[in-house]
């Protein structure tokens, strides 16, 4: 199971994610949308090949700074979570081309004016 490249567990009412997910170092696509997840494990930093992370429509208030280690990420879907701040460490995620965050509320950092721009502008702000 540690050789998985895709993990999709949408619409399962999951409240948490196990820390053992960090063992899945070959993951490229992770989708946990429409659950009840209230925190995202710092082990996401072990996913160096991750290209797509869909955690939309959960209860996640913030992302761990270790997300910046997912250097291959191109698509990050966050909408429908109560987030108001992105970690500054995301400033190193230069491959990010899609950042979806609608319905997350009023942003503190980056501010709404920056969040309404392109993913490249958001990453530049976080550098």
C-alpha cells in the first residue's frame, strides 16, 4: 500500500486523517473533499511527488507549514474550509498553478486583495 500514487476518499464523513498517511511517499493525487476533517497532518511534507491536493469542503482552519515540501504541487483546492491564513512557507511552492479557496472567509494573510489574484501572485506575496 505504500506504493499508492492516488488516494481518493471523498464524501466519507471522515473527522481526522491518520498520521500513517505520511508513509505514502509516492502519492501524486490526494482527494479528501466533502468530509469533516478538522486538521491536516504535518506528514503532508513527506509527499514530495504530490501534484494535486483536494481538501475542499472540510473543517480545516489552517495548513501545516510542512506543505511547502510538496514541491511538485500544481493544484491546491481549499474552498469550503474556515481558513483565514496560508503558511508563509508556501512561498516556495512555485509550481502551483491552481489555488482554489472560495467560501473560506476573510483572509488575514495573504489579504483578500492578494487572494483574489493569480496563484503566482499569492506565492510571490508569501515569499
